[in-house]
């Protein structure tokens, strides 16, 4: 629960202004994009907000994007309607081959999401050539509840220049929508109360996930250390944590292979796992949690909490030495 909605609006609109002059965002008719549109108008003025409505087929046009278009008119922003069905259909035909992709609902849904993001960045590019002295940014509409469990598309809605509501739980998204409703900015009929990614006809988030966002919120809060973990069922915690671990790559910079011919070893960041080759060509896979960070006047360095099973003490010392040398000279490596 956001204790002070007015202060939240002040801070997030300040953040938006610090990061862009003109906002481009996809409007689906869903709660998240509706809230982000309201915040962008509050921050930048309606003339500096471009809402793209990107339907695929009649269902989208008659339901989701009918609502999103009415939202755009209510807010007075620049409304743009782009039918993505011809583009998606052509792409599916070209890549289908011997394995018809139309039979895979998830794959088709992800293609739609990625095509929508292509449209958003294309629009931003076009506007950049018109408003040469302005910063044009694609605004993400993801929230914490969805992002924590990875309920988004890599290269699709998981991609944007920044995410104004990325730290809001779904319950807080509705709280802020009700705040704007009570201010007269939007009306109740523009608030979508049944979350759906719209990836296929009749799809809802709860139906696909098996839990509502309200049901999952305590588990997310517990895993983030906000409430006692014992307050949540083991079954729900297991479900949420498993999805988080499986999908967190969607929100991370891709790991980069780095080779140092002089030092003779390789370090690769693999989401908490290091693959390291010593000068004698032996390869070691090390979990970051098996290491601890120490500090000295010369800076930070790493050593084993306990020597991994099967590794000699001498090898452990060589690993620590090689690892610290690499960390010292590599600013790209991130320890998660």
C-alpha cells in the first residue's frame, strides 16, 4: 500500500521528466499502461505523450483497444492505431516451415509482443527526426508483481528505456488508478479489473498462472524480505520462487564471454555461477554463494566461505587469486 499517493505522483513524475521530454508507450487497455499514461501526462503534458494502440485481430480491436482508444481520447494524448496482424501473419508464415508456429500459442503470443515493441521504437525513431532537440523514450509499463515472476516477454514488453511503475505491486497499481479516478482524470470504466496479456483469445493472467496477483503478492513480499516468510504457504512460495529464478534472465543484461589471453583463464557471469579456467587449463564452476566478500585498504576481494567439495586447498588458493585478479581489472563482471 502506498501511504502517500500524492507524494508518489510527485516523485515518479519528477523521475519521468528527468529521463525524457516525449513519451512513447503502448496502450493495451490494461491497468498498467493506463496508469503509466496518466503519469506521463501528469509529468510531460498531453501533447508530449504518444500512445500506440496495437491490435491483432477483431478481439483486440473490439475489447482491449476499444478501451485504450477511449483512454487516449479522455487524456487528450496523441493517439496512433497500428494493426499488427498483417506483419505478425507474414512473419509466422515465413518462419513456420516444417513446424507450424500457429500451433504454439505461447510462441505466437510472444511474436505479437515483440512486434509491438518494434512499432514503439520505430515510432520513437521517427519522432526523434522531427523533434531533434528532444529526448524521445519508450516507456515500459511492467509492474513488480509481473516482473518478479517473469510474466512478460523478453524483447517485448520486458524491453523499454525505463519503467516508472516497475516497483509497484499490482494492488498498488489499482490503488493509483483509483487515485486518478477520484481526481477525475479517468473514469471507472477505463480501469481493467481482469488482468490479461492478450496473447490469445480468452487468455487471462490468473487462468494461465493458476494464482491471482493478490494471492502471489505475499509470497513476493516474503522473498524480498518485507514480511516473515512463515506467513506464506510453502506451495505458493515454491511456485513464485521457481518462476523468479527461471525468468530473472529477462531483466538482466546478457552475460558476456570474456577471454584474457595473458592471464590464461576465463570468467563468465552466469546468474550467480562463475566458470573459471586456470592457467593449467582446469575448469571450475563456482557458485557465488560459496564465496564471501572481504574488504581491505586496497579494496574488496573474494575468498571461499568453505572450499568446494573435491577441490584441494592449493587449487582453492589459485582460484581465489585468479578470481580476484579478474574482478580487479574487469568492470563488466557483475556479482549477483
